[in-house]
C-alpha cells in the first residue's frame, strides 16, 4: 500500500463483532456485525479534485462533484459481488463544479454550487451525456456556509434546496415562516471573539422549495447555522443535520450539532456570537437529537437499502470532523419525533462528505473535502438477518392525531384564510410544542385586527402565552400596554417551569418588539420579577436576570453575583454524556468535559456587563475577579476571547477612578500561559518536501514516539502561536485537536508544508489597503463601520481600518500559515511532532506505544 493511500482501508473485508478493516498503517474502519466494505475508487486529486457531494442517477450510475473547479463526474460502480469488475469514472460534459448538493430529478441533474447557486444540467440530445447547464436560482457567495443540498419534494412536484448562514435566502414569492424575522435579543450580543460570522443576521441558514424550473420559490424553514443536507423519511417528513459553532465550546451559548425536524415555518434560533436562542424559547423549535461537536455533511435515509430492517428506516448522518457515520433511529412522538443513535461506521481518518443508497441496496459514501485525498466506498450487508423491505409501521393513534393536526394547521402558514383563526385557536394551548407552534404561525399569518382582542382576552395560561407571543411578534407599539396588562393577569408563581420560561420570553419579546414601558410600569415589573429571583432553575434565573437588567433593577447585581460565585460543575448535557462513551472521539473533548468552565457564572457575567445600577466597589471587584478564574478552564477557540470581550464591555462602563483602582486586576491576562520550558529542535533541519516527509514517516515510523518531545516541538515550531491543541494555544488558525479524525498523514503534510495550496474560506486571508497607504494582510472581520485585520503575527494587535478610509480589499492567495515552520526538524523530530498531532493530546494513543 502506498503512503498516499494511508487513509484507504481495505479492498473487501467481512466483519465479525470484534473485527475491523485494518490497513498496513493501522487505520481501522469499524462497522456493525455482518457488514462489509469496499474501496471502489481512489480519486486522483490533480485531475478530479476532492469530492464533497454524491447523487444517484436513473440507471444505477452515480454522480460526484469536486469541491473546487475540476468538475462533476459520472461513476459506474463495479457490480456488487463481482471481484473482477472495475469502477469507471468520467467527467460530465458541462462546465459546472463546486456543487455541495447534487440530485437527479425531472430528467436532470440539479447542482447547488458553491458561490453560484442552483443549476439544472440536462442531456438535450438523448445521447446519455449531460450537455446543457442553466443557472436557475442565483445565490451568490457564501463559501462553505453557502448553497448546499437539493432534494425532490415529498410530492414529487418540486425541489427543496438549502443554504448556510452566510448566504441570504433567494428572492421568494412566499414564506411559511413569518418574514418579519429579527434577532429578538433583549440585551446586546457579543459577536464571535475571532470575527467569524460578524454581522450575519437572521434568518441564518434556511430551507426553501421551488418548481423544477427554479420558479415559485417558497421559504420553508429558518434559523440554522450551516445546514448541509436534508432527507425525507417514508412518511414524507423532512430532516436536516445542522452544524455547531465549535469555537463556542465551554460557553453557555454553545449549541451542539443537531438533527432537526424541518416542519412548515420552523425556526431553530441560530443567531451569531452570544445571541443563539436557548432551546426553551417558545418562538423556536427544539431539535430531535443533539450530537455534540462535529461537522455535519451528507445525510440519507436507509430507504431501499438491503440492510437489516432496523437500518432501513434509520437516518445515516455523516460527520466530517470525527470521521463517523451515525445511524439515527427515529420514533414518532406526538407531532414530531424522538431519536437514539449509534456509530454505524467510523475510522481515523475518515473525512466523510456524502452518501446515497444505490440501486443494489448498498450504502455508497465519499470521503474528501478541503483538498484532502478523496475516495468512494461501498458498504453492503452479508450477514444472516432478513433484508426484505421493512413494512411501513402505522403511527400510534395519539401520534397520528397530533401529526394530522399539525399538518392541517400548516396549510394556513404564509397565507390568509378566513377559517384559520377559529381552527387554530383551540390548539394554541396544546401540550404538544410542534402543534402549538403550527397553530401560532397559522394565527400570525392573519391580519392582527382579526385576533388582537381574542389574544388579550384569553384566560387559559398556555394558550394566552402563545397568543401574546404572537401579538408581540406581529403587533404594533400601540399594543404594548394591553399586552403587558394581559401578561400581568397570569400568576407567574403558579406556572410550571416550561410555562414560566414562556412567560418570561413573552415579556422579553414585548420589550424587544413593542417598546419600553414607562418608569412606573418598569418599576412594577421589576418588583414582580425580583420576587422570583433567584430560584432553583438555571434557565429561569438567566431569563429573570436579563429582564431585571433590562429594566434597570438595582437588586440584580448583588443577586447575580451570588450565582456567578457558584462555580460548581454544571450537570453535563445529554450529548456530553453520550460523547463520554463514544469510541470515535478520543480524549480531548473528554478532558474538557472533566474541567468544564463555569457556564452559569459566564452567563451571568455576560448579562451583568449591561447592568447600570446596584454596583459598589466591592461588587465590582467581585465581578472582575471572576474572569481570571474562568480563564483557567479549557474551551473552544473563541473561549478566552469572549471572556476578554465581556470584561472589556464592563470596563467601558467604569469611571476613571474605578479603572485606576482595579488596574492590577484588569491587567491580568485571560489567555492560558504556554509552557515556559520549551527547548529548540536539535536538527539538523532541511527544506522538507511532502515526498521526503512521507519517506521519513515510512512503515513503523509512527510507533513508539515520545509524547513529551512531540509536545515540546509543537510549541518550539510556533504551531501553538496560531493553533489550539488539546485546549491550549492561539486562535488564528483551526483547532488541530481532532486533525487525526479527518486528515490522513499525506493530507496533514500537504497542509503543513504547502499551506497555500488549499485554504478553507473560514481561514482565507485578505489584503486591505487604506487611503493613507496602510497595508495589512490577514483574517478579515467586518464590524460595520470598521474592517479589522488579524495579521500573521499572533503577538501583534489587529489592524483596524475605518470603512470610509479603505481603498482596496481583495482576497490573498497566501495562507495565514507561513511555510518552513518545520524545516528546523530532523527526521526523528518530525516523527514525534506528527505523532503528537495525530494523538489528539492523548498520552495513551497508539503512536506512543511500541
């Protein structure tokens, strides 16, 4: 086996409960008992790129697209079970590439293309080859957070297509989600500390539909971060796999990767920076399943697979970061679903990008992305369990009723109908959140004058809260007094915790959308909330603290400081508990979970930075003393930056005398100190090339290495100045902790030695020239009136340009990472450094064993 193919596991291996597909380099592919895997095709990178999307044609063929510019390829897979057959690949005859979503429908191949939009490719002369390409829906730039999947609708009459949060929705003729969306944040948010998605506003990522010609566009669902793929189950229900923001790890606003049930008009509450909506916000919907950190790529249901029946209705989710394909098992629950998941296939590395079920009943998947070595695999079942098509299981009566009710209400979304209010109103108080949500959207689509009085007069608590949220979202400032009066009739102390959270959200939406009450009303409301604060429930306390801060209540400072001081370990979320038992994740995340930051304290520190009343000198000191303690904990790449920015906002409210008084405390760095005992490489070095490095890392070279030497070299070569690893380091480049899960040794060396060859748009540099001749090159953050450039030198302050003073902004062809960083290393040192990177910081990793 060549070193180039270090990521490619075996040609054909059958699996037993403990067996694995194992290459000469020790890279394992794990599958359930009875399954077998084939490497069908290793993609020549120079001519065919790195494949990120996959589609099934009409005659058993497949189509795949390079992420870059080499094209779209037609694949004829080797026949299943024929050991002599070969897989044939040819480029299609149209000049389209960079598709992050592909599907065959309506006698066409549809491609949702990176930076361009939705294309339709057709065979106009019936010779079996695509020869015509037409752009249907322009979507513009957006990079890896831009245009993604495309999929036929459940009725076979149109297409769903989606986009991440860096691409605006297409011009739509109608929207199932109320289109007067907003940030809906009671207190000012902080943007990401490293500038990512700065200025990106609602609606975030989206799902839309159109007819086969790209017309009659309708917006279906909003509020995602970077939704990459969607899939329909056999009941015609749509699902999406949304991305987390891994730089937020450790912060209370971190939201894990999640499987979402894409219902009509749904809103999933993604907002940039600290503004992400908590899952309890009534004007959003919860996920079906949270999976923790990762990088979602393709998803596909097992419909048509010749697999054991439990996998035929499973939804397969591909995670690029951790090289894992999950099998999610969905169970209807009311109008939506609950779910469990298992690791169906995983390896290190296995940068999975997309998957389809072939006509032969096998699962085909691609690996690749960001210029890495790409390949096509096939997974089939050769065990003893039956593989006949599983019958479609009927819904339980209560679930069938709830789903039918939800779907009936959804027909009113985005359109006026005289019967909508009477039909929807009885369901505003439903115990089923999805039914309640669908009913509220049906009401919101109607003229407010037709239901305002009914909302203000509603007495049933849950129905009243839902109706008043609708009025806050669709009313006018003239509704402020009436809405507050109606909310005031509710006995907050008598509400359940979910109802109380809804009531507090209703108050927040009233203040956000309808306006600020007069001083007497503010004082009365502050006294009402103060009587409940603090209580036994974390989420309730956060909402009360935000409301009290907004209202200027002086009591909030003293009470919140008591919560901030309580730095006990918060209970792990469900996704984290699952992650601890997850074989494919390794040790780094588990380390962070064992030393979780004080999330409750951070949440209240974020809120209190806005407090204007109730401060004393002692309370200020107590507040600022919190930040160095919080900074001792590990977190994502933006963790310490967020702490610094929260503190900076609070410092800006101080009087000059207070700043002088706290000068020593405020001068404490919040960046974790790097080791001070670093020794320089011994050398002698050389100008390493990829081929020479591969030769040095030959058979057995990455065994019995030294963890301590590798760690020392990671810092000595300045890697840690720009990259976090195992919770420590800089934040200019990507976190390298999980690099072994997605990059082969070859791909890792390519990135280290030729960093400008492939640059992810998340880390792409720009050149900015000011009118005064100031020139800066680096990562660019847009802060509205200012452009901020983070240069290659991690020790230097960013260069700030006033927007009106900027003459030129253009992309740079150079990576932020300089070349030659490892040229001081000899062969043994290079081996120790690579072993350390591949270990993920785990001292017990295989690379350190003989």
